[in-house]
């Protein structure tokens, strides 16, 4: 299954109410969305028909997330809650908009992708899904930090080890899509500051000169699941239901974590 075919099906099984992507390029992934969307790229060149309500942000992802209320396009970013069921008058507290589905396909260096994840997680629902592209380079040349090939993944594959070591509370699932795989992350915790606090330490350890030493498990895809198997998993509907009910992470994540972890990298 090719990556855009998988993404199309992911929009269906997640039943996402909104969408954000980093790295628009010509718009081939953005054209799959049918919900309010935000697309971020400092140099996009969209040539594909877009069929959703979208805010195209011509900016780096760091600059975009530094804005006040960056998700304002999605239901205004914040909106007042009204307790209509109890027939009370409106009151003035606010509910923060959170992301249901996000796709990271920006600069193909792990430190950029890590910052993208940190920024997105701060605005994500625990029952949402965050997707990294180009996680399974087919050879060492494709995985180089200094691009010298036509097809290029860079070293974003390192996010599997980084998240596994520093954020064991998350579940990561590698997916064997063509041509260069994807990584799905479940269980986002917007309150976590672990990756931000350890960012410099992580970069110092993982930023090494070419050639990159790509793990055999990545090159051989031994821990990646078939996309068809993941898409047909039974946890999608309960995950969407928990998200739509507003179930707290502390109550909803552990029961679903076990179901999702069956497909995880460390299964």
C-alpha cells in the first residue's frame, strides 16, 4: 500500500474532525482531507485541487506554533461551552481545540521532526493520531543527513528510538507503506515537557556525521506492520468514541493502550 493510499484510509478510520500537516509541497496529501485543516510549509507549491476548509500557512513550523492561538482556524481555536442540557445560561470558561490527526513531513532531519512533534503534541488529544512520514529508509544513502540522492528520507527514523527511550508512555507503530514507511504515535500527552526539557541532550547524542548507522531492523522493516492489518484493527472506533466524548487521558488511555500496543514497535 502506498503512503497516500494509507493516509486516505487513515482519515476514514480515525473519523477525524480536523487535520494538520507540516510539509505541504504540491498538496497531494492535503487533498485527502475533507475536514477543517491547517497546512504549514514555508515554500509550498500546491498544484492539486484542495477539497477542504484549509488555512495554508506559509511559514516554518516553529514560527507557526509561536503564534498566539495557532489553531484559530479550527473552530476559532477556542469556543465557549454552554450547558444547554441543564438549561443554564452561558458561562465563560473555554475549551481548547485539540488536533485529531496530524501529519509530519517537513524537513527530513530528526531534530526538526522532533520539534514538530513537540509542538503538535502540545495541541493534540490523547485519542488523536500523529503520523511521521519517511521513517523506513531503504538504504544508508537515503538516510543521509546531507542529501545526495533523488529519494531522501534523511535521519528521521531516529524518532523511533528517541520516543521509545524518552517517552515510553506513548505507543509507536511503524507501518510498512511504500516507498519509505510511516510511524504512527498514539497517546499524546499535552502536559508532558520531557522532550522539550531534554531536547539539547537528545540532539547532542543523535546528531552524528554521515554515513548514518541505520539499524538493520529499519532497513529490513522487521518491526513494521502491514498497513492493511493496522487499518482493520478493532481499536479505532473506541478511540474515536473516547475522543468525541471528551474522555480524560487518565481514564481512557490505559484500556486502549493495550489494544494499540499489540501493533507497536516494541511488541
